[in-house]
C-alpha cells in the first residue's frame, strides 16, 4: 500500500533525514516536497570536503542544488515491486514513468528518460534521478530532484554537453501532479532526525565513470556512486580484514552497481593503496 506522506519539516536537513530513512518503510512511502531553503545535496557515498550548506540524501549519485525552486520526490519501497512489477535493476526505469507523466501535464515539451541519471526536457537536463538499494533485504529508494524554476546542477560530463534547464511550472502545481501520478494513497505526516555534517578529506584516488566520479581510500569506496549500500560496506569490511581486491569486489555479486564498472572500482582502489 502506498502512503503519501507530508513532510513536517521541509528544510533541506529535514528532507535529507527523511531520504536517509528509506530502509525503515513498510510497503511504499511517497514524499513530494518543495524545500524552504537552498542547499547542496550530496549523494549517499560522497564526501563533504569544503564548508557550506550541505546535506546528504539516501540515494547515491552526484551532488545537486535544491531550494524553493526545486521539488524533491522520495519513494521508499519495502521491495522493488511494492507498487509495480519491477526488479531491483529496473527501479529507475519503472518509477521515473509517473514523474515523466506529471511533467508532461505542465510542459508543452515532452519529458524523457534515456537510462542515465537525469530527466530530459527538450534535450536539456531538468532533474536528477537516483536510487538506493540494500541487497540483503531488497529494500530500495527512488528519488527525483526536479528543477522547477532554478537549475539543479552545474554542467556535468553525464549531461553530454547539454545545458541544464528548468521545467518552468508552479512548484505546488507540479508537486500535486506528482502525488496524483503515483496513485491514491493513505495520507500521513512524517519526520526524521537531521544529520550533522562534517568536513572530510578528499578521496585518495578518483576515476570518472559514466555517471560521475568514483573515489576511494585504501579500504573504502565512495563518490558519485550508485550501488547497493551493503555491498559497498562489505567491500570496505573485506579490505579492512586483509582480503584481496578480487575477493573484496566479489561483494557485488548479486548486488546493484549503476553507471560504473567493476574494473573502475578495482582501478581506483588499487591506486588508493588497496592490495591486489
């Protein structure tokens, strides 16, 4: 059953806290909110290396900018097929479809998704899509951060030289259409505890993959990574216990890894000092 939850705290920190609580949901919970302030939202595996207004979301991927000109959609699922027939590797493709339909009702230009980490409107990126996944429980999170009146990102390699744009619609109107697009649900209100952010050192080594930068220290993966969180944690645990790279990366067997190659993970960990 879908619960359409109204966020009691629409500050960037409050919405980020809800995003990170994706693994505590039974059934399916949809949150669609307009943040009340501007902040940079880091992906789940990124590091904050400079001072500023940063929060961390539950899904992986690249940083985005949010504020009163954006919409943050979070769909937490007890399992990928909680609402529609879907495997874990189909989460983005299946759950982006209601988002595209909703955008189509406020735009004369069709919205499209081409299998990367962004939504296209007339060929221009207007929003990030990403997911979180736990291979052990099969719980997952689909997220979309949409640029309604303010661009959500600076240009990135993933955009293929397409300049970011905006949807140019009333945020409240599009938010209502997004809730409708996912179907009727039981109303509820929800909140979660905000996380205190701290500045961390840059990654020892990085490599650029299709969806962005993958970083590593000797025994830890991160960066703009989209992957099953327990597999990422298992890699770190195995390396800390002295396992070889091949043994550590075997943690991804049966897990999700989107937009990055296992070979790239092996390369960046090796350059960071992990033993072969």
